[in-house]
C-alpha cells in the first residue's frame, strides 16, 4: 500500500544479510518504502501488517521454498512477485512451472536493473484469473464478461469506467496514485492534465455510491490518489 507520499511498499524476503542491507539502502534511495523478512513466516506476518505493493522473493529460504511461497501468494493475493534466483537451474524452475511470478532476476544483479523491473511490474495493470469475480459488499465485478452488479442489479459502465473500477478493485483497500491511474488508463496523458481522471471518478461515484457527494467506497486521498473500500 502506498504511503502518505505515494511511495510503494516493497517486501524483501531474503535470508542473506548482505542482500537485505544493500536492497534496503538502494531501494529507499529510489523512493520505495522497504520492509524486510528473512524467512517465509516473517513474510506472512508482514504481508498483513505492511500491505506491500510488490514482493521480492528469494528462492532458497530457511523455512521453505520461495517457489512454493510464490504460488501461495499468487493463489491468495493479487500482489506481484519478482523472484530472485541464485542459479540458472532455479530460473528454469521459475519459468517452467506456473508459479505466478511477475518477473525474475538472477543474482548477482545490478540495482539499476532491479529498480527498472520493479517499476515495470508496478505499472502493469493487474490481470485476474479468468472468470474471477471480485465481490466487495454490494458490488460484484466479473472480469471476463466485464459486468458490474450493484445490489444484484447490473449497472452500465463505459469501457474506461470499467477499467478504472477494475484497477481500484484489484487494489482493494490500497491507495492507487493518480499517476498509476493515468499510466494505466490514459497512456501519454500528462500528470498535470488530470481533469479526465476526475471526471471518470465522479461518474463512477454516481453509479456505485448511494451518496456520490459523500462517497463510502471510492475515497479520494487528497494529493495522492484514490482508494476503493468494500
Ligand atoms: Ca537464500
């Protein structure tokens, strides 16, 4: 979940201290909030308390396999995972098995390359499994049929309105920055030209809120972006 300044939170799951330290410093300098776990048990706890936007996951961990944990994350969350592999044999495993990793890097990697991959993954719109329905209270979204129902009645959304709601829905309870909204839905639109985004948010509120002037679901985080609450 992005913090007050719109910074993304990265969870590093890595048992080698030298990597933890270097990443902590390097990624902080690049404007990320870094939380570190040295094993899978710690990672599970931080997933709840720190609400990371992305997980950087080592393969060999003291209490289990990063491959299995990646699969678990893929099955239970929408948080993207970048696998960190130490050997080419591990790359084969990451690529060969469908474990749901968004990307991978091989040790030793350069910080600049890693940061570029992190940024690229964070910019990707989240793709849900086929047919998956996101159900948040009175709203239900079907991503294959591209339909939204509210209190069991289908509501009409334009293509952009659906995509915007989908972006918020796949980050339920997390702040989505204005920058991410524009990057994802309006390629090339300048950050200063945000009226289009505000217009779409306003229209969405008219369709999904009981009282659009006092929204309960689609909340504006002033100066940062928006958050969809169930
Ligand atoms: Ca390791």
